C-alpha cells in the first residue's frame, strides 16, 4: 500500500489543510509590491511551500517526530471570510468555461474510439481540468465557521519603511474593527501569533532608515517577532526570471515576463529565508505549543470516566433548552471548539492519532447537541484522518458516508459542504480502486446546481470507463446526462465534448434511437457554434435513419438542410445515404459491334443473340475473337475493357431507394466519368494536336449543352415517395476517342448538397473474383471503356408491327434501316429467330398494295417467287449485294408477318452490316432488334377426311371452324388445298349453311367438301407437287374478289414453315389453307383501313390410315333373266387403284358362301381390315348374327334381314376364284369378274376379299404405312328378276 | 405499471424493445435499458452467488432509478430480458412469473423458422403476446 500522503487525496489534504497566516499591511507596502505587478501576498506565496525543511516536533504525549514538508497559506485579513456564494459560483463557471474552450476538441479530430480510450492510461483520458475544478470547488468552502483548519494561526503585520510612524501603524493595523468577522464574532480565538514585518523598497533609498526602524520595532514588539524585508533592489527593472514562481497567478504569458522585474535574486532569497524562518521558528512551534495547551485542557475536562459521565449528564440537561436547527453556537472558548481546534492543529502537524481521538471525542457531543453541520464536519475529518492513518478503511468510508448523508440531510444550504465531502470521499474510493463506487458518489453529488452536476456526471462517466471491467453503457449514459446538463447551462462546447465521447459508445451498436439522438444534438450544437462543417458531418449520420418516426425524419432532414444552407457552400458528400443506391442493380449497356435497336433488346441475354448470330458473324466462325485479331492495336492493359464508339451513349441503369418515410426530391442525377486519352496514342501522337489536352484531366462535365466538352452526360430529376424505389437510366456519351471510366454517380439532394457514390469501390472485388472464374469480362460490371472513332450505326425498326393480334394474321411489314453517319454500310445480312412468324420478302413487294399482291394472277410467275422462297429457307437472309445504306439515308425492306400460333411470341432480329475503311478495330456491327407480341386465338380450324366408299380417289372433307374470339367477326373467304393434285369442291352451296358468310364470335361452322384426286398428265408439274393448289371460294356469291394465291411467295413460304412445324412431311397427305378476312377489327392493326387477312394452315391431313388399295366394282345393278332357260351369268368389272408409291400385289379371293355377309357389312361400316385368321366367315354362327342385328343401324338391319331371308338361293363366282395381280405405283388395274346366278332374287356380292401386299421398295417407306392387309368386299347389290 | 420491456441479444444488441407509455419517452427508456446492461454484465461476470443460485435466470432488481425499477433476466443463451416498471413495491414472485411467461413467448417467437437469429424480432404475434403479458402483470400485482 502506498503511503496515504502520496495518494492524490493525501497530497490534496496536505496541500489544502494547512495553517493560514493572516496578512495585514499598509497601502504603501502594496504600492511597492505592485511595481512588480504583484500584490504582497502574491509575492510571498510561492515561498510558503517548503518541501525540504526539517523541523523537530513533539506530539502532545512527547513523542518526537520531524516535519519534512510544510506549507502555510497567506491571506489578507479581508479575504478571511466565507466567500460569497454567488461570486464563488461565478468563478467556478469561469473555470468551466475556460476549460471548455481549452479542452474543446479539434474540428478535424476524429471521434474517439472506445477501444482506443480503453487502451490508454487513465491520466490521458481524464481531462486535467477536473482536478483544478475540484480544488476550486473545495476552496469555495474555506473559512467556514464549523471547521478550524482555516482559522488563522498567525498574523503577519506589514508596514513599509516609507510609512510615517511605523510603530503606530503596526498597532493600528491590528485594530479589531479591521479584523475579519470570524475573529470578531468569537468563532476564532483573537489571541494569535503576531509577527511584525518592515518592508523596505530599495528604490526609495538606502536601508539605513529601515534598519533604524527595525531596532525601534524590536524594542517595542519583542526582538524575535520583528523582521525587515528589502525588496526591489534592481534599479532598472530588467530582471528576467527564468521560471517565474508567480506564473500561476497570471494566465496571460505576456504579463508573466514582467512579473517581479524589480526583484533580484537577492530579494528572492531574502523572501525565502524570511518565510522559512517564519514557519519553522514561529508557526510550527506556536502550533505545537497550542496543541499541548489544548490537550492539557481537554484531558482535564473531558478525559477520564468521570468527566465523560459528567459531560453526558450535562448535555442531557441542555438538550431541551436548545433547539435551533444548527445546534448551539460554540464560541472559541467552548470546550467543543477547543477540541476541534486541537484536532485540526494535530491534523495539520500530522499527528493523526491525536487528531482522530479529538475528533471522535467531539463527534458524540455534536451529535447529542444535534449540531449536525458540525457533526458532519467532524465525521468528515475522522474519515480523512483514518485515511491518512491508512487504517480501518471501513470506518473511514463509513464516516465519509455518514458525513455526506448528514450534509445532504441539511439541505441546500450546505450543499457545497456535501460536494466537498463527496469529492474527498471519491478520492478516497479511487485510491482504493473502488472506482465504481466513486461513480455513484459523483452521481449523488449532483444537486440543484446544473453546471456542477454536469461536471460531476462527466467525472462519474469517466469513473465507469476506468472501472475494471469498464462499464461502457453507463459511461455513455452519464456522458449523455452530463451533456444535457451542460447544454442547459449553455456550456455548448462541453456538451459537444461529452456527446462526442458518447458517440464512441453508441456507434456501431444497434441502439439507433440513442445514436441518432446523440448525433443530432452534436450536429445542432456545432451549428449553434457556427461550425457548420462538422455539424453537417454529424447530421449526415442520421439522415438516412429509416427506423425513425416520420416526424423525426422530417426534423432531421429539415435541420440538415438548414445547416447546409447556413454554410453557404455546396457540400459534396461521398456515400450520401439519401437516397440509397442499390449497387447490385447497376447495369451498364453499351454498344461495341453489337448495337441495339431498343433498350428491351439490350436486356436480352447475350447468349440468345450469340446463338442467333452464330453463322452470320465471320470472326466467330473463324474461331478468333475480333479483339484477338486487333490485339496489336489495343493496349494490352485495356484488353479486358470494353469498347464503345465515340458519339454513342453508354447507358447506366441504377436503382435509387428512399429509405425515409417522407418524400424527397433528387435533382440533376448524373454520372461521374473520366475520359483520358489513350496512353498509346498519347505516346505515338504526342506532337499531333488530335489529343485535346483537357482529356488528360479528371473531368466531370455537367453541362449537357456544352458542345466542346468531350463528354455529354445526361441529367435526371425525380422525386421519391417514402420508401419508394426507382430505376434511373443515365447516359454518358463520349465525343472523342480515349479511355472512358465511369467512376460513379452524383446527385443533388437540395440546392447545396451533392451526393456522390463511387461504383468502383464496390465492384472491384466482385470483378476480380469473377474474372478468375471466367476469362471473359462481364460487361455489366466493367466500367472502363476504350472509346474508338465514330462509326456508322444503323438504326432499325419495324413501324407497324402489332403488339397484339389474332392467330392467323398475315401482314406486310416494312423494316426501316437508318444510317445516321456519313459512311455507307454494305453487305447486309439479316437473321430472324422465328421464320415461321416473320420473314423477309422480296424487294419488289415493297410498294405493292397488300392484300392485292397476294391475289392470283393469271400469268403467275411462280418460278421467280418460288425461287426466292427457296433461298429463304436458309437461315440467313442476304440482302442483295448491291444494297447498301448510304449516308444519312434509310432503307426499307419488306417483311412478311404471319401470326402462326396463339401465344406470346418473342422475335429476335439481327442485322449484320459492314463498314468500309472506317475503323481498323471494328469491321462490322450488328443491329439487334427485339419485339414481343401477343397472339390471341382466333379461329379453330380442323379437317377430317373420310374416303368415299363408292368412288375411287374421292374423299369427303369436313371442315370445322370455331370462332374463339370474343368480339370479332370473320368473313370466310377461301379454302385451298395444297399438295398433290387435289381438287376441292363444295358439296353444297355455302349459302344454305352460312348465308352471311361471316363467322361471329363464338360461332361454329361445319362444312363438307369433296376432295378429289385430280390427275394431270403433265409430268413437269408432278415434279413440284407441293405447290399445286385448288381453291374453293367461300365468299359471298357474286363477290368478284380474286382468290389468293397460296402458292406464291409469302403464303407459300409460311406454308412451308407450317409444314415444318406441324410435323414430318410424308407422302399421301393433303394440306389446307383456309383464308378469312376481318373487316373491322378491334385489334391493333398497322393499317386500319385495310381488311386484315388471316390464313390458317392445316397440314398433313393424313390419308395414311386408309389402305393404299382402293377399288370399286362396276356392273349392272338389275337384270332380268329367264331362269327357266339357263342360269344367269353376270359380268362385273373391278377397278383397283394403288395410291401408294410402291408397287403392290393384290390377291382377290372370292367365296361362294354368303354367310360372311354380316362381317362384310361390318367391315364396310367401320373400314376394318380384318386379320386373316378370322376369315372363316362362312362358319359364322347365327348367334353372332343376332347380336350384330341388334347393334347395327337401321340400314344394316334391313340388309341383314333381307340377306337372311334370301339366304337359300345361291350364286357362285365363276371364273377364277383367286386372282393375283401386280399393280404399279399410282396405277389402276381392271379385273373382270363373273358370277352365275341360279334364281331370281337380290344378291349381295360382298363375299370376296382383297389381300394386298406392298412391295418393300426404297428405304424411305414410312413405317407408319402398312405393308400388307386384307380388305373385305363392299356390299354390291344385284337384283335379278325372272324375265317374262 | 410496466413501462418498458426489452429483449437484448448476447452482444448487447437490442432485439426487441417496446414501451408501454403514452408519453414520447422511448429515448429515455432506451437509455435506461441500455444502461442496465452494465449491471447485467456485472452480475453475470461476478458470480458471487454459488450453488442453487448459479443457474438462476432471474437476476432480480438491477437498479432503482428515481422513478423506475429495472429488473433483469438472463436466458441460458445469454439473451437478456429487461423490465422497467414504475411500481415501487413489486413482489419478486410477480416479476419472476412475468419473466417466465415472457421467456416462453420469446422462445416461441425465435422458434419461427423465418426468424433470423440475432436479428430484431418483428413478429406481430410476439408483440401481441407481450402486450397481453404486460397487461396481465398489472392486473395480477394489483390483486
């Protein structure tokens, strides 16, 4: 344990609890001293502190010890009184204010960090002025009447040698009416040690007169008590003191230099000796003597059992009489006061044992007397004495607490005493490392005086910080409390300081409400001091506090803007959080060789375009990137950066979010870009004037109108509602070549706040990580561009492409290509991802009127149109060689559009073009266009084919049409069949089923047609079987509108694609094209006046499920014959047709049994080809017959009946019962058949069967086709009558 | 009357703090709760108690301020519950009972698979439940 005297408290006590020497001097003495700028007391004071003396002392019980350190205090008699409370307060306030100025943190200094604070030593953290303040606070309590240690021990009477009648002056000086009230009203013993001092000013002349006076004095006052002091021996006043002992009296440095300028070293030494002599030879012995005297007195009256008992008795009696609040008045002569003086003197002379025993003796007395203030004072001293003795710590603390509480109980009158007591207590606790407890005492000290409370709270906060472990939460809390108190006392600088410290606690935690408040107040206070810059930085912290209530947000924003406005300048704030930028939404769209017709096109994934352009772009097929080819021209360093073209805008999409609940408006949002000259060009063309010098410089050109600027930036204004997110598109257009870097984005929050946000800082890491994974650079995150020379850039659009249409819509569209630049482009190519929907037409169609150009012409030049179509079946459409888009002209090219299927259709169109001799880096560019369109279902068309049983190569075609739209009315126009040589004809006139020829919404129509194989001899036509058509006009009768030609270019092309999409093409199928018109559509049409044309392609209406062999039997239906003469022979002819592409062998078998008839009927009805093993039809049992009878239809029933009735008479097949023949592909053969009838009747000649077998020719024979089969004969009824 | 309840995470980050006063004193209550964390830390780090009280989750009266009493509770995941009340004579049993119910509500809230541990509790059900508990605290102590 350290010596208590060396602890802060010990030092303070040794320094403060020292004897007081009262000074009485004449005005002339003061006058002499003031030459040096000092008063008399000031002049002497520095020499009253002795650290190096050795005075032997004896305790009251004759224990000798030595005093090595001693100090006494000098006061003018007029100052020995209790200081005026108001004055004292004012002085303390000044102390605080001054400390506030001194301790005010630098504007530029960073906010303190908690960890930083914790790592530092205590002395570095604690503001030094606390000590000073505490001392001042204690001093305001000096000369209180209940304590004796401020009572003067001695009196120094000083007279100048210039004074007239110095001896009389000495006597006059100690005149009672001049003495302080303490001595006069009896609280202090007026009989004190007197010391007489004659001051001689050497400037007044030699000291002979003074010496003479001294002897006179000695004879009057006694030889030991008189001294002579000569000062001002320096005549010129130029004495400089290296370390002025008086520095503490004057604060300003200039004045200290002149302090004591007439005092030579001799004078100082004289003063020093004088004071030392005064203390060691007069004061200490006097006090020692006094202690002895008092001790004797006390022990005679109070010590011992008898005295104690008597005392107790006496006090009990006195109790009733005195009932004042402060207890009885004790004069210096009362035993209580004497004991107190004894204690205090003993304390001063460091005889702590005596002190504590004295104090304890009177503390009970005071308690009994209810003299609480004195009691508290004594308790306080007991505590301190115990501390100095370093024993019974508990007791010491208890005493301090007791004293403190007692003072507190006494109310505000003794608040100051409580404060002092508390401070001592705190020091005691701190010495014992009970810092936390000290903090609570600080907290308890806080009284009504706000300013003092503020200081105490701040000190408490530091206690919490310094306690082990640190209690940071309380530290912060007390700082905030203290700051609030400071603020209430207008000590703004202190308030700021405390709050700044508090920030360190709250920053980084999630206690946002508190943190915001702290920042807000710091900001406000800085603003009130006029330090707007710092204020703004603090206000920025809370600007984007989304968790605050709406009113707080409004308040914060308003105050912030207000402060910014006051600064009168524009603030550039990096990472301004208002609005918040969503960096992940950053998207850069730029065009190198890839150009986009619309932003939508740019948003399509690169892969889609790549695959589309694959066989169009030459360099890709050559397996070398265009960058590689040109690598020599591009600095290696920038190889990874993107290329853009001068004069073409780079678009940056970025999201802004308003974190607040209040709307904010953002002005002039623009990009920050740097454009520097290409380093290689700089080197190579250093002399040339091409490179503008300003390019080298960092540039943020904002004015869009400035043509000379090398950058053009767009500016956007918008306002955000609370919590709203907005996507902003910003553009930058470089005008000259060089290297362009997009640095960030900036915006204006109000007229004077500019927010900046750097992209690079965020995306750099991401990019590196990605770069490693993928060699390819990512365009969206790459913000560096090489700007190359201006190149032609085609703009393209399709003006009348509908966004919404009905399925089947067929249109003529025009692609407009526009070249804005001065250079022509050539070698155009185009590719469309969905040729089924859109494909390029012939240039000759450009100026034709739309529906008319599709109409059938008499002299159709099919070959040319068709030839073109053939070419288009390839993927890439090559514009004719001679087509080039010249400077500032546009090219129109016809396109055909057909909404093939309902649904959403995405169209991707790329146009490839080459430039000539413009740039070495880029030879070609592509224009990418993207359209989305919605196709609604319109008419549902389906066809069904059934072969005609009685005709060869004739089919019944049923067409079902349903109008699926909700409001449209279609006018049916035409049905065409495509494929082979088919003839379509109406079975019945349309008028009968659909008089209006219009299909209204929801209406369904079924229509029957006859489809007939149309044989043509010309072989040349056969070679091209797909493009033959036959049409049926379905329009209103008398309509002379021409039919549309489904075999010429657009329709035929689309038909081809339809065929392709609808399934595998194979022989024997027939395709139909159904064409309707829509006169007044609700749908958006490019040309509203024209009727819309709709075509529906139904392909592959299959015939393949039918047998390839068809036949019919021809012969007489009814004959008359005289059976009496002979049986009747009938000749029949069977025509067999092979419709397949393979040669077929047919085997005709005839049966003589009629019993197979039921099966043949069945076969007829359902077209069943029966398997061979069921052919024993004639063994059929009647039961089968019966069931058939029941289930078959009415006609069949009748037939069955008739047959079964007439079953007995027979006919037989004559001639060969089995004929085999071979039929060539697509050929017919005729076979004669003959029967012999024996009786008249009606006969069904269906008991024969055809077995056919297709010769397995060429590889391509579809598996779907049957290679063999058996067909039952058709019913053929022959009526034979008996001729008369 | 309970004026404030708070859930504070083990890194002393507020997870849930709700005041039940009409006045606009959220800031003050935040300060009180924040400040009381020191006391919790102190109690946890200086386990003077031993034996049966070692596993005690209820920390008792943390500290009395001029107008409030602050009670604390520490779960075994080092999540702190703080209760600030204006009642000057509160029975310990009531507070214990309150904290037990509050703890149950908290456990249910963080058991929600959509709750991110360490993030603020935003569940409305939890808020409702807490306000019910708080209301019933006033009633039971009054009886």
